[in-house]
C-alpha cells in the first residue's frame, strides 16, 4: 500500500506488510523482532486489541494503541443455509458501510468468497452487487478481516479463497495486490495463492499488470457472451475492452504464468444459450488452454433473467462436442441469496 490510510485518525496496522511494520516499529526506537512479534499477534494469534499482546511491554502497547487501529469487521448478520452448510456474513465496516462474504463447505475444504469493494461500478445487468452503485474500495485489512472474522465465528479454517463477492477486484488493483501479498506471506495466514481465484469482468490492461506478478492464482474471466453486441448489452465494460482485446490479455496471461484461464458463462435464456452462441464460443476459445464454467443465472429481484436448466446441459454438450473443457457450477447458498451475483451492499435488516 503506497498511500497511508487513516481510520478514525489512526493508522491501519492490519494493512501493513511485515517490512512496512518493521520500518514503523523501528521509527519508535524499538528492535526489529518486536515488529515480528506484533505481526504474529495480529495475523496468527488474531489479537483484537493491543492489550492482548502480552509479550509486548505495556508502554509500547500504549504507544501502539495511540497510533494504530486494528481494523476489525463486525458481523452485522449471519445467515446459514439449511441445504448445504453455506454461511453468508454481512459485515459492518468502521465507517458504517456493509459488505458480504460467503463461506462454503466443499469436499476439498472450506472456501470463502470475499468482497473487494463496497458496491461496484461495472454495471453488469444481471448482477445485484452493482445496482446500488459504487461507494468505495476496500482496504487490504478489510479483505483480510473478512477471512479472520469468518474463521473466528465459524471455527472453520479457510483453505481456499475466491475474489468473487461484491466489487471488481481489478478496479481496486493496488489494495488487492497488497492483500494478496499479506495473505500469502509466511509470517501471516500463509495461504498459497494457488488456492486463490480472482474473478474479473475483463479490465484487460489490469490483467496485463497482474500477469507481471506471476502469483500462481487462478484467473477467472466473466465472459458470458461470445459476441460483442450482446456482451456490451449485458456488460458495459465490453465497450471499453472488447472480446478480442480481452482474449489477447488472457492468452498473454497464460503465456506469462502458465496458469490455465477459467471462463465463467452465466447461461441466460434467450440471450446466450443458442446453438449460434455455442458455435461462436467454440470458435473464440478453440485451442486455448482454458476451462469453461457454466453458471445457471441466479435470480435477483430487479431483473428478469432466467436459466432453462435443460438448456444448460444442452449448451454444455455442444461445447464439449466442439472440444472445450466444460463444467456446470453447483449453486450453493441460493436459499439465503448467497449465490453468484446475489450479494449486495444495501439490505434491510
Ligand atoms: N467483478 C467480478 C467478480 C464478482 S462477480 C466479476 O465480474 O467477475 C462473480 C461472478 O458471478 C462473475 O462471474 C459474475 O459475472 C457472476 N454473476 C453475477 N451476477 C450473476 C447472476 N445473477 N447469476 C449468476 N452469476 C452471476
């Protein structure tokens, strides 16, 4: 994080990397190992106040308390699915804004879907997260905080992470990069970025930037249509970066990182589920090292998009015959509005 962030007049200590924290603590005239101890208290022992840091002297704890804030998220509401062990958390941020995360129980472990912004400015027609517009970017501490609060509350360990909640991760680029570094640092949560998926609506120049970091994460592209006309209609971002431009970045991403791209395709009746769409998609993706994830479109009350279940399987078969690698996403948490595209920042308690 280049810019310093003040929260209620104090510095955001959970957003600092080990090196940044070390520099700050030595400016207090303290030895370097103190910074490592404090980092461990914050990110491993998950202290929620400086008072809990009993291996640190009282005067230093008081100094820290005067200068820094431990930016914790408050669980404002928790909804548990009766069907599949999914939990949706609504968090309140320090400034009164709200975001959501979804904890899912997969055979291979617990996966958390986190938000990266308060609201979203991308305007995808089928998505609830964008309807109330954009409020602000989330800080690294607020992305980490979603994991820490969910782990504490559920007593489950998050083993994989998807950046697919509210917001467009690549529209909050610097904070997302700082967050990924913190998440994977050995002194902290130490989660391998191979267990992280980042989903984007297609900010192509940022995909090019991300490729340079070679993080090993899975890049998911919300494609949803193989032709520019219909894609621009449901995803305004396509007017900025059309499909050719986007796929060029995807091919480069694979070349630079060796990671296979995952394309998300919400199957919408009468919009993108025809034989013509399937053929166009095959023509676009043929020969590319990628995987297509078909998502039945989840309903949101403001729009009338639907999925014909039979059409999803037919569409899958057409793609498979065309030589593409396809799966149909299992929908979790639909009974608590926790499925893809159903998260929002405005709600009624
Ligand atoms: N901004 C990012 C991540 C958030 S959305 C992105 O666009 O990828 C996570 C995924 O859910 C995206 O693939 C998105 O297109 C999809 N999605 C949004 N609304 C949906 C809906 N109503 N039904 C199914 N999937 C939806």
